């Protein structure tokens, strides 16, 4: 079945979802093996937010120490 879907040009994600549809959620796959279909915000949004928040906190702390 998988060879047939590959010959038809299905992507990895489509094949996994089809196999899970037929055989149920007992089909196990590592998430790292799937293609990442998220956008830029989905991939890098949280790390960017965390770096920005930490940098802001450090700058606020330094500003307070310089004013004292």
C-alpha cells in the first residue's frame, strides 16, 4: 500500500495520515520523521518571543542599576 502511494506522488505526511485512517492510531511514527508544515511564526514565534522577553528584562534591570 505504501509503495503504491509513493508511486502516486503522495507526501510523507499524507501517507502517514492515510495509514492511520485505515489502521487507526496504533500506527506509531516519530514526529521528527514528518515534514514540518508550519509557517514561519509557528516555527520561530516562541523562541523569538522568549529571546525578546529575556533581553527586555535584562535591559530594564541594567537601566535601574545605572539610575541608582
